[in-house]
C-alpha cells in the first residue's frame, strides 16, 4: 500500500499499472491514473489496519490530497492478492466531502506554514493562483 501511495505521489504510472491486478487493467486505465496523479498533491497516508495471509491481504487506509485548494481524502478498504508479487485487486471506498482550505489556514502537508505561504504545492500545480505566493 505504501509503495502505491508513493507511486501516486510521483505519478509513476508504470509502477501503478504493474501492481494493478491484470483483471483490473482496462483500456485507458494508465491515462486515468496519470491524469489523477498529476492533478492532485498527496499530503499524507494513514494506515488504519492491515491483515494478510500468504495469498491475500487487506488494508484500510486514508490518503489525504489537495485538489483545487481543497483537502480531500480517499478512505478505502483495499484487497490485494499475491501471485509472485502483490497486486491491488479491488477496493471499497467510503465517501467524504472535500474541505475548502483558506489561504490563512495551516497547510495540511504538515510544513507548519500557512497554506498561502507553502511553496510545496507550487511544484504540484496546486497553487495556480500566483497571488498566493506574494501576499
């Protein structure tokens, strides 16, 4: 799970597709993954629980990310299968509403800076309003 989260952070589509179970590899999935990974900025991964046998595993997690000046989260219980390597098989999402981040709110990345002053998100394209950088 952690390696797939890191791959999303880096927009490493090749790794994400390679660790996706073959039954889930649909036409256009690589483009969908790339678009999503490049449109958001992941901040934090929280593993809630995990269990595994030699052939299958299940991970409950919350992955926090920024998108359009909002903090959003993917909460999911993911199923993995082992067939020479671990593959993501499926997941059960829990719906949540994105939270608007004010320019003077603390940045959710944990930098300790106000959101408007945190340059980390400029690199990911999350600070598209350049006035945030100079106020």
